[in-house]
C-alpha cells in the first residue's frame, strides 16, 4: 500500500478501537466516505487508486467506470479482497480484482458502453488501511454513445448526487487541466450539495498533458476561480505507463520530479501531487476523529461516574472474610424488612409509576374487589320472594296464618349471611397472593446470595400461610357471630312498621354509604367499542359516573357533553375480548329491553387492563348498577309462571322482603368494615413484626452463616467484570487524552467568492490554456526566464494601483472598469491580483521582451492525445 499518511492514522484508530473493545463496546467513529466526481477520462479512478495505493481498477479511454464502485477498506491482519456478489471467494491477486470488476460491469450493463446505477460492492481487507468507504463514480457525459439512454447526462448526475449528498462524505471534484475549469460539472454538482465548500477539494489532473507554454499556476494557487479548500494538482500514470506495468511507487517518483522541475509549479511542489492529496484527506480524517473525541470522552466519563460508587465497595473486597459476611447478612435482612414495610405502607422514595404494587393493590382488594364480590352473590329477586313465601307457608303448616311470622325473616336472613363466607375467604386469598408477590419483589435485592434469598422467601411465605389459617378462622367466626343472633333493635334496621309501608320500587337501589344526589363516583377514559364503522367506529370518551347517571364527554375538560344515560334499570355483563383486540370489555344494558344509546341495546365499554374493568365495575356497584346473573332469566320458567300468591300472602312476603333487605345491608356494611381490619391485624401487621423481630433467628437456625452468604457465580463474575470495566474506562480516557495531545486539528479555511461556479455564461475563460506571457501580470518576466518565480517590485504611478474588486465571472464590459488594462498589479500583498480573462484583440502585451499575441476567448483546445 502506498498511503503513508493513512498508515500513520491506523495505530491511532486501533488504540481507540482496542480501548473500547476492552469494555465490550464498539467505537463508532463513522469516518467520512470519499467520493470522486468528474467528467469522463478525467482521471477519477487513478486518483482513487493512488489514495488506496493499489493498482486494481479498470483503466482505458472513454467511459470505463460504468457502475458505481463502493470500495470498503477494512483493517485486518491479512490482505485480500472480496465482492458482495461472490462472498465465498477471496481475491489475493489484485489483477483478478480488476478482471472481476470488468466482468461484473459487463454482466449488468453489457459490453457496448451501457451504464447502471446498481453499485459493485468491493471490500479490501488489509493491515495498511483505515475503515473507510471510497466511491468511484461514472464520469459525467452529455452525449449518449453505444447502448446509453438519451437522458444519460441526467441519470449520471442523479446517481452522483445520491452518493455525495451525505454530510459526512468528502468530495474530490476532479477536472483535467486541459479542460475549461469554469465549465466543470464536477464543481457544479459539488456546489449543489456543499454550498459552503467545507467538504469539496478540487483536484486538477493531466497537468503533464497541457500544451507547451501553458500552465495552471493561477488555478492551483487558488487565485483564479477559487475554492474554499483550494486545488491540488496530480499527475497520474498514462495509459502507456499502465500497459507498461509502471507501478505506483515509480509513478509517484515521476510525479514528484515533474512538479520540482516545472518552472510554474516548483515553488509549490510541496503542496502538489498525490502524497499531498493523501495528506490533505488524512488530515480531514484526523479532524473527524478529533471532533468525535469529546462525545466519546463524555460517554466514558458518565459510565465511569456511574460505576465509581459500586467499585468503591469492591476495592477492598475479601469474599471469605467472616466479619464481612455477618455485617452483610444483618444489613440485608434489615433492608428486606424496610423494603417490605415501605411497599405495604407506601413511601415517597422509589415510587413505581407504571403499575400498582404492594399496599396499593391490597387497598384495591379491600375497597373495590371485595365489595364487588359481595354484590356478585346478591340474591335474585324472584327466587328470594319464592323462598320467603315457602318459608311463611311452611311455618304456618296446615293453618292459614293471619300474621306475618318473624321466624320466616330469621330463616331467610341466616341463609343470606351464610353466603358471605365465599367472598370473604376469596378476599383473604387475594391478599395472601399479593403479600407473597411483595415478598418476592423485596427479595430480588438478595439475588447475589441465592441460598439466603431462597431461605428468606421460604420462611416468610411459610409464616404467611400459618397466619392464613388463623385469619380465615377468625373471619368465619365473625360470620357465625352474625348468624347466631339477629339484632332487630339495630338503629339502622327499618322495623316492622316501616317495612310494611316501603314499596318494592324504592328498594331497587339500596342505600350506599357516602352516596349523595350529585356525588361523582368516578371519572376516566373509556372506549365505546361497538359503534359501527359506518358511524365512525370505536371512539374514546371521557366518562363521568354519578349516583344517578353516566355521562360522557369529548375530553376531560367536560365542556362538550356527548350523552347522559340515567342508571335506572341498568345492569352490567361481561363481554369476551375480541380476536384481534387487546382491550378488556364489559357491557351496560337495560333490563327492560330498551335501547341504551341511539340504536344500541347495550354499550360495550373497553379498558386497557382487567384491573381497570374490575375497578369500573366496583364503581358501578357503588352507583347501584349490579352485574347480570349467570343463570338464565327463564330458568325454572314453568314454576315461575304457575306460581301465584293470594293478596294476604303477597303483603306478608313484601314485608319480610323489606326486612331482609334492610338487615342484610346492615351485615354487609359491618363485614365490609371488619374484613380489612381483621386481615390487617392478623396477617399483615403480624407478618411485618415477624420480619423485623424473628426472621434473623429463623435464618440462623435454618443454615450456617457461610452457606447462607455463599456468593453466586453470577455475582462474582459481575464484580470481576465491574472492576475490569472500571480500569478499562480509565485506560480508554487516558488514550483519548493522548490522542488529543498528539494530533492537531486543521482549521477550516476562510470562505472565498465561489459564485463563479453557478455562472452559466458562455464567455468563461480558459485559464489553463494560455501562453506563459499571459499568465504573469505586467512587470513580471516569464517563469522560464528565471530560476525563482515571483514578480519583482517595479515602481508604477499611484493611479495605476486602483485595483477593482475580484469579479465573479466578469463579462467583457466589466473587465477594464477604469480603461486601464494594466491595473491591479500583484505587488499589493493584501489583495492578490486577478488576471483579466481575456485581452481585446489589438492591445499589445508587456513587457516587450516577450512577444505578445492576442488571447481569444474560445473553447478549450484538444489535448495532446487527441
């Protein structure tokens, strides 16, 4: 490989890569890609080849590069190449690489000058390259030849723009010296995507093929038609050199000799040639690496700070120290107790904002789920009346009763009280499940010591199960106590006289604690799930549930009300979740078979989770909207239809019915109040006390300390990895510091007036193709007549120093604004002279020592090879 500047960058990048690899990360430097843009046979492939330092690209006259070549250079210990279209084959001979490029080009485009935007992807692995992407693009052409389409010019330009539009690409705008620079399509395309000129470098090729007596000195000095980053001249191998197998090293030596010996270029030979182009591009890569360093340093420093606290604990770590194990055991058990209590009682620190947990879930069970379970076992009205009538008849026996028997009331009440056992026991089971889940969440901090975690979970869970039995016994005892004595003197009991007066209709909604006429029970978002697509489909609304109605609004501001639904005769039923839906759905319907909303017999309301559904159901219960019974309405229908009562019996049933309703409401109120208290006292508070006072003793009795505090293999590995990561981060920061001090960043050149690129005037100069006598301003002899180029200072009249401003592609009228063709002498160092693009015929040139001839504005002459 011939790029020495790249070889100097490789150790620098490798040090960065090694530093990041040691911490298990990749260093994303994202080095810029380098694209060469220019006309046909401008020497683009040669420039790219010289940069890589290998001879492997197809060469010839006319359009040779007919497909984009994306060349990925990849640093590797071995040197070989491979193509994306034949990955299985590795090329070690670069002559074979050239032949494969030619064959692959012909395969897609044919052999008659056709082009294709489909790129050829080539990877070159070598120990002498950086991880870079180089792009060789087809030359810009205007006239189609062979199999080329009529719009060949636009196709190639679009293809080029796709590659050079990326902000991180460097553009080498290649123009041959024997072509008019002002008409360079490469520079115009670069200007489109890089108007500031920050990533465009002008490359002038074929300097050795210019007509005798002409040069491109003013262009290469960036005086004429300037670019922000200037121009670099290169001399590539000719076709004859390539056919004669002239290698790149010899070609570079010949290029160096050319610039040193040429009278117009010898003073800037150190800024010309392929080595200087390599140096310039490598400096751009260095700048890019340096620009990436602050972000990399910041990333590493933040990681280092996050590790320091944990590393401090491990710096003097000795796994077998018994005092450390004792201290760690005490601290972990104590922390477990604190965490358990915080999760149950609630805490301001480490609040879970994603879901309910611990005490909040238990609170929901107490005040939403348990009341819902109580109402689910509510008696069916028809069944209850039938049971009351049978009880009255059976108590009277063969006699016809004249009075309402209170024994029927007691029998029905006791039967209803027994039904409370199932929801109460279910409530205990739900609380136990939450407690066990909370214990598991709290023991997750003990994962470093698996035996300790396992024993802690086992001991605490066993204790919770023991308390479960006592709690259930106590709750059953409460229900038995309620059943043992029916207190008809209770202050909330309506009594016999009020029961006779109360009508059934008023009792359909039973009194609920804290319920008022305008009490808002719940607000929240719900989706009405069963609106047809023709009417807009499912929509989300803001719902407000009160004691009397369910209203929904457009949004939570509650300004635009969509509908208000009275709660009379409404019930709730479950709805199966849809096949493609992740929503949980329940429905509200009218028991009298009326439409609930518009033409809908029921409205299906959807929530994001089952917990939200249960919570909304509990809220509807508070409003007096109960669930639908599981059994069918018409079950035992024959018996219902044939069942009839005489008026006296019907009055007695109605009285007992009201008495039972009143007393069961009292018992439900009492049970809803006592259940949370019983569970808290016998289960939750006892568990907290056990963890604080007895857990440690149980742990010591279950196993010896050394086995409990035996560290897991994962924890030991984690500790070693953390220490290794800590030291690797420090080492990476040191490497970044070394790179920052050992490299220098080249400042961006100041802006120049490059508006000449946008000009489309047909009077563009041909600066490279003029006699030497026209290159130098008046007062300077030709470069060939003296060993040192540069103008001597010649005194001139003061009036002649009125230099015009630098024109932007001046036209013929603006060339001599002061009618003095010899103004703007080069002696003023602060304003370099610009040579007029042409001299009108008949005006003699100075000095007289050199024969002058008129310079005619004309197209570029053909090269020596034409």
